[in-house]
C-alpha cells in the first residue's frame, strides 16, 4: 500500500516526516464524538530520537503535546542532559522544575509523572549500590512533588534469581515509598524487562510492599522477560502474555502506557489488539491518564504519535 493512502487511513495524511522544529504541514486527528473513559497524556520517550539527536529541545515537549491535543505530560529524566550531566545536579533540577512548570502553566497542561532511568539499580544484590540508588531517586520524588506530578516511574532491574529479586525489590520500594509519602508522590513500577515483565512476580512484590502509594504502570508491550527493556523487534525467547499481564497489573495501576511500534493498512497496531487492551483497562475501573508511547519502527515519531492517539480513541469508541 502506498504511504499516502496508509496515512490517510490513519487520519494523518499530509504529515511531514522531519522533526526539524515542528513540521509546518497540517495535522489531522481522529474526531470521536463520545468522550473516552480515560485522559490522554504523551510519554516523552515517543520523541527520544528527535531530542537525543538535537533536532528538538526537551523543553519543547509541552508545546508539541499541546499542539497535538494531549492534556498530560510524562517526562523522561534521561532526555534532559542539562540535568543528568550537570556537576551541580540539585541546582540543575531546580531549573528543570522552574522551566517545565512555567511551560505547563502557560499551556494549561498537567504534569503527570516522571520516568526515571540511569539512577541506579533498585533490585541489585549489592546493598551499597541499592542504598545509593534509593538516594538517587529521592531527588526526583521531590522534583515530581514540586511539579504537581502524581508519580515517578522506577525500574526493577537486577538479579535473575526470582526469590532474591523479590526481596531486594520489595525492600527498595518500601523505603522509597515511605520517603515519597511525605511528598504525596506514588512510586510506580513499569513492566520493563527482566523479572519486572513477569506480572505474577511483580504483583507479589506489590503485595509484599503493601503501601497505598506503591503501584504499577502497565505497559501494553513490554512483556519480554528475556530482554532488559521488555521488547525486541527480532523476537523474544521468554514472553509473559501481554493481555494477561496488563489484567494482572491493573489493580495497582496509577498510570497506563499505550505502547505502539508497527501499524497495518487499517491503522491498527500489528502486535497489540488495542480494543482488547482497552477493554481490560476499562473493566478494571481505570479512568486516569493513558500515555501514548510510540517507539519508531514503521513511521516517524510525529506520525506514530498521532497514529497511536487515533487508534486509542477509535478503539475506545468501539468498546
């Protein structure tokens, strides 16, 4: 099928593929008469190629999201080199908070959460490193609080020994959640590769921690246990069933991530049945933000973001 016809089906005909600033072409989003049961947020990782290449400033994230009809922002700490590479991190984070709060206020958007990577391993068997990781995450708890976010998303990468992983993960989450409770912030874990992509084990950890401000962030597509980040475009040796995984994680969900990679000629995600996924989310009584997280494979980042948003709205109108 020709690209022009394909994009027309997706409702994004005329989109440019370049991220140099914002494309000048008009964008077309799917118009749905009925309000969906969820709110729409944009995961900043959807723009990581543009940001990491220097074609887009991470501080243009809000402007981009507003232009495409998103109400909430999901930040990724590692996309802010001015913070992560700063020798005075506490000072850099204050600037990060001030800039993003001003943007959100100007655009009438909502800060939803911050996804935290590269701040240490919360599940490692090395106790010294684990304590250091907990301390590193605390500054982001404080930042999220000052920005009005409800959560920070953390990873549980570490040992492949399930029993030891549950112990170290539970210990770190308990300590971090206790600290975060004073800031009215939730600590949420994404199925993000390794044992964290095993929904049964992750929910055992949630039960062990048993704190009101500790929960999950179910991602539609990160259920590959045999890969570090939960996904590989060349297959997976050990994968937890994605639909069963989301169903099991939803009771403790504070946020939901609508992952997408490849679309067919009808605008459907080839690997994920969005109607089935949204039915699971809806049946769990969830009414919060669902974050669009497109990881570029078939379309440009900009095209893929809108295609994912359109698919969410279409699927929601059909369930």
